C-alpha cells in the first residue's frame, strides 16, 4: 500500500493533467476546489451533525494553513 504523501502526489498529478486538457485551466481547478469544499461539508455534517457554510469551511482551511 502506498503512503499518504504518495497517494496525494498521484491525486495532484491527475488533477493537473486533467486541468491542462481544458481551455481554461484555472476555471477547471476552481471547479475541483468547489467540489472538494462541498464534499467536505457533507462529510463534516455526517460526522458531526453540524452543517458548515462555505465561509466556515474556508476559515477552517485558513486556520489550518496558519498553524502549519
């Protein structure tokens, strides 16, 4: 089984390769990011019973980013 960093590297590889197939690469990457945020919202709701807004999701990311 691959390690988490290897899996994440592979995910990023395929996302970037897929994005390069699009005329507007940045727009596609924003679409993927929106999907990831919504998926996280659903998983958080399922696990914690609390619905987060997109702004709350963004604040969680920014907070995590500052702590690392």
